[in-house]
C-alpha cells in the first residue's frame, strides 16, 4: 500500500506517443502524435469555440459575447498603451497568443483525473514555449527590418550614448536583445513546471500520510491537502499572469520594432 502511494512528480511531464503512432516516421525522423500535440489541438479547438461563440454580434450582448469582447478590448488596450496607434494591426496575433497560452495553462489545471483523463500542460515544456517565443521574436525582426531597414540597428545604440562607450553599449544591447526569446520562453516554462511539481509533491504527502494511519493523516495529510487547495488557487492566478506577461513583453518588443525606442 505504501508503494502504491509513491508519486513521481516528473512523470506528469513525460511526452508519450498516442493512438499507436510511436512508429510513424518521415525521412527517418520519428513523428508520433503525442499527448503534448493532443492537448495543443484541444486548446486550439477550445479557443476556436470560445471565439466563435462570441461572434454573434447581438445588439444586447450575452455573457459569452461580452467575455470575448472584453478579452479583445483588453488586448487592444494593451497594444495601444505599449505600441501606440500602430499596435492596432497586431491585435489578432497578440490576442491569439495570449488566449492560447491562457487556455493551455488553465486546461492543464483541470481536475480531469476524476473522470480518468490526464491533462497535459504543454507550456511546462521549454520546446513549446520556445516555439512561441521564437515566433514572436521573428515577427519583431521582420517588422523592424521591414519598417526601418538597416536603421533598425540603431536600436542597439541608445540615444545619448557617450562616444567613449560606443564600442561597449551596442554589444551589451545586442546580447540583451538576443536573450529575449530565451527569457520569454524560460519564464513561462519554469512558472508552469514549478507549480505542477509542487502540487504533485503535496499530493504525495497526502497519499503517504493517509496510508500511514489516522494520526499522520491528520497531522500531515490534512494540512497538505489544505495547502494544495491554496496552491491550486494560486496556480490559476499564475496561469493568467504568465499569459499576460508573455503578451505584454511581446507588445514591448513590437514597440521597439515599430518605434525604435
């Protein structure tokens, strides 16, 4: 019974092939349909349904329509504040990015194990967050060079830089610029992984203490269970904050590309 209560906190992050696709290959490269890909698809469908349900354009909007319009307005205001009038054209991308990450984070927290379904938080993998960060970084580069050409490199020489530091400041600014996609991806990945590991560890405390008898179940299990509830509430908040931070930083990077600030 004690062995049955042991929990591996890292097992939840294991990427596994599904539906017998573990032998699928193209040009010698394995391309199975994994649990990560499945939850990406589920997130995409959920987001599509959410937006589609709020596109009724009713004169008196219902709750669903108001929710979609509120999210769109939130992203619109975010870009207006950080990019200016030029940010209007980035609303579809930032909205999709923000909502995709938000849905992914929240879906991974749903207690679906109660019905035998194991939710997978793919934003707890650096490979997934890295792709999102590289996409945003690529858009920043494309916009920057498209609008300013080689003058975009002036971004690495801040206004007022002393001549005697002109050899050092651009190097520091360039390194800082190139680190952006890494830090953008790492922040989301670490936040989501840490929360899920903590919940899994606390669940092992609850299971092991309950298996050890009523005394340990009361002294260790009950406080751990209460702490789990608090951590779950905190994780829901973190899920929203991390989606917001990702969208906010992307907006700030787009501001650099548009306005060379």
